[in-house]
C-alpha cells in the first residue's frame, strides 16, 4: 500500500518502490469529497464531521461512528477502527481495488514534480 512518504509497496517482489510525494494542495476539500461519494454528514463538531461508517454494519448504523477531519480528510471509525490520515486513504478504503496512484488521480490529486 502506498503513501505520501515516497514509497509504493510491490507485493509481488516484496520491495518498496520509490514514488513521488503527493502535492497536498491539490487534494479535494474533504466535505465536498464526502458528498460526492454519497457519505452524508450527520453532525459537525468543530473540525470533525460525523458520518455513518460505510465499513461498519454495511453503513446501516443508528449512530454515526466515522469521524472525518474537515481539513485533512483524515478519518477514524470508533466502531471498526479503520483509520487513515488523508482523503486518499479514505478513497482506497471505499474502493479497495484501486491502487495508490489511481486513488490520487481519482480524487484529483497530483504529485510534486
């Protein structure tokens, strides 16, 4: 699994491959991304948006358990414990067959030259 620290993991050959870093300024607004993905904000508490976790109970929760930081897109579910630090990670959790580079492109992000 890749990240913005400069490596993509090649599972076939069991090596880390150097890759460019994400230009975080190109990542989308997390609230707009949530709406685009059909994840509706139930409650807003300061810098955190509360939504029903699509990973817990197939998204059929009575009480929203997924907290998404409205600036970074980092998230944590208090029910299933899924977590990541940015919107690219959330996209990869929502679309598990999408690789790192494709996820960055799908959310509209770019890499530093």
